[in-house]
C-alpha cells in the first residue's frame, strides 16, 4: 500500500523546455508532491485519471482511498524523488521511472515516531482531452 501511495508523491528534478511535454510531465509530478505534502485530497484526486488501473487490480477509487489512509497515518510528510527517466510511449502517454522517498511522522506515536519509506517506481501518465497529464497506472520496480 505505502509503495503505491508513494508512486503518486514525487518531486520534480532537472530541467526541460517550458511548455514541452517533458516539462508538463514534470509539472504534474510536482503538483502531486505538493498536494501530498499539503494533504490536499482534492488536488490528489484531480491528478488521477478516471481510467486508472494498476497490475494489482486497483482502480481510481481504491488508489485514492489508499492514499487517504497513508496520509491519515502520518501527521506530516516530506518527499524526495529522483526522476530517473521519462519515456513517451505514444503522443499522449508517458512512462516515468522514479526513485521516491518519504519521511513522515506517524500519528499518535510517542517520542520521535519517524517513518521512512523508499522505493523505485514506474508511473504511467496519460494526457486527457484538456491537455492535463494524469496518473493512469503505477508499479513498483
């Protein structure tokens, strides 16, 4: 659960030409990271494609519920992500290879209560009719 949730929470790394598909993908990833750190479920929901489906059989609703639970279990969350590669597999589809790490403070824990999660992911994005890049799939690598 936490691995898939982290796939949604990524930080932009590197530079690309403004307005290029690569820059748009990086901007989408940054929006997801900021929404997660702000615990803004509305913004997170807006970044997940209606047709989201992953290899574990999770759909959009299931993913959003998992993200909600992940955030509820943490009082705070800081994310660090390295974008390893972006491949455009078709005009409106991108595969993003990322290494993501999250540092959080678990709700209700005594003392430090710090948690750290890190993993390597492939996140799949699709451009919708409005030109927005949205999460349509994810998997741990």
